[in-house]
C-alpha cells in the first residue's frame, strides 16, 4: 500500500474499515453507531469490525503509553537487529 490508504489500490471493504479506525483513533468522542453503517454497507461483517476495533484499541493503547512514557523509537538499524534476533532466537 502506498502512503495514503484513501487512494491506495485496496478493496473498498478495507478502505471503509480504515476510515472507521482513523475516526476511532483521532476523534473517539464523536464516534457513534452510525459510523459503522458505511463499513457494513461494503459487506464487512460485524465480527470483522469488532476484530478490527480490538486490534486498533491495542495499538492505540500501546502508542499512547509509549508517548506518555517517552519511549525512544529505535533507528532502522535497531529494528533490523531486533528482527534478526527474533528470527534467529524466537520470542523466548
């Protein structure tokens, strides 16, 4: 996907879901059940919306905690080293 999900060549179901997740993330105070209707209209199931919302909530919690605790983001080199270590040794 390119840098803009609004114009990326993705299925409409995904585009609608990403729009909902953006609103959940940026404007949760104005979210209502009406915001689910366009997503459902594309054929996304209620269960798929729930799954997407739960994943989004997890990422939002982690991001907000990291911001609150001023966690440093590793460099690209640091990410690469971590990825190599995980591929070699797993998550234990």
